[in-house]
């Protein structure tokens, strides 16, 4: 029987089908930061609070579509920055490039977060 360490690798890779406007989704390998269950739950709590706070501000009188979109881009870029440590794109990985990805590929944030979460699902099977 193979022996493994209890500790997980600090990063892991997963292929994300990145949506492209007017084209088929493109498979791109992303490197993700591993988090244990407590760190993962704390991150999701933080994301939920940030989303709720932004939704409350966006609903205030006078918020424009541009304001709402700009806030959503900032929130999604922060989320991807929390989980992504690298990628196999022509663009060099950086905080600015993450924001560019979120700004120009509207479906990318959901696809990346979904791939990150899906990587944890096989580990939960049978629990």
C-alpha cells in the first residue's frame, strides 16, 4: 500500500474552461493555493461578508451600472487573488493581470472559482 503524507501540497493545478466571447471556452491550467478546511471556511466567510456589503452599497440610491460593475470586478479580482498562484496564459501572472482577466472575460471568475471548489469535491466523496 502506498504511503502518503497527511500534509497537502501547498498548491495544486486544475484545468479551467475559460469562457471566450464569440468562441469556444479555452482550457487553461491554473495553479491554486491549497487551504485546509478552517482556512477555506474563513475565506468563504470573508467573501460572503464582502459580497453582502457590496450588494448593500450597490442598492443605495444613485448607484450606476458602472459603479456596480466596477465594484464587482474588484471583488472578483480579490477572490481570484486569494486562490490563484499562477496560470498557463500568454499574459504573465500578476495582480494587474488578474484584474484584466476579470474585466475582459466576464465568465472567467465563476469558472475559476468553480474549478477551485471542484478540486476539493473528490476529497469529500464518501464523507
